[in-house]
C-alpha cells in the first residue's frame, strides 16, 4: 500500500477509516475468490495483501485484528499483540519493538488510574484491558487528523500515568 502515512498531519480519521473499510472489503472479496478456487487469484496474493495492510502504520492494533479476521490465517512474520483486540486508541499504536510485558505494565497502570471511572460506568460499558480511558472528543472528531488525535490521546495517557505514579505532568513528584 503506497499511502502517505508519514503525513499524519494531513490524514483525517475519516480518510483512514475509509481506507480501512476498502482494504477490509478487498481482503474479504479476495478471500472468497481464493476459497472458491479462482484460477487467477492465489493464497500468496491474499497473504501479501494482508501482510501489507498489517504493516500499515496508520491502522491501529484493533483495526489490524479486523484485517486478520477478514483474511483468515495468512502466516508470515507479522504477530499481533494479545492486547490488540482491546486496543483503546484511535491513532496511537504499539511500536513493534515494545515487548508484551511492557505493554502489560502500562495497561495495568492505566487500568488502575481509571478504576474510579470504571466504578461509576454502567454495567454495559465495555472496559478494555487498559481500563476506561475516557476522552471527550469534539463532534467533528472524524475531521481531525491522525496527528491531532494522537496528540489528544498521548496527553490523556500522559496525564493518567502521571496521576497514577504520583507525579504532575512535568514529572515532578507530588
């Protein structure tokens, strides 16, 4: 996928989500054709398409789960985190070099930091392994760029981590 992910300050959530929809749809159509034995299309082509989509830095972990579900098992060198299904962010992603136990530590800190909001949430509120990270998004969230969304999410995560660790947002112990 030759998409300019490096210009996150120009790609809106809506654009990224449309690209995800199209990618997911393409993978599902190709999967159906391959499963029916189409003589021109191959499992190798499906694998390459799925792996390319999984490596796209603009798709979040939970979106990559949707691609895997659409493609079925494709094998290859790409592994999703066990946290991918409950990934709570719209733009922030996991760097590939971050170990699972480090991610688990951050998830537990964020879960603890949001424990009070979980207590008052309705019983039907789904709470991820990261807790109940609440962000008050503007009505026009879909027109925000990936960079703007990531900044809001990072500030929220930073604030929660600082509160949980007894520091103010500048890193000073309180």
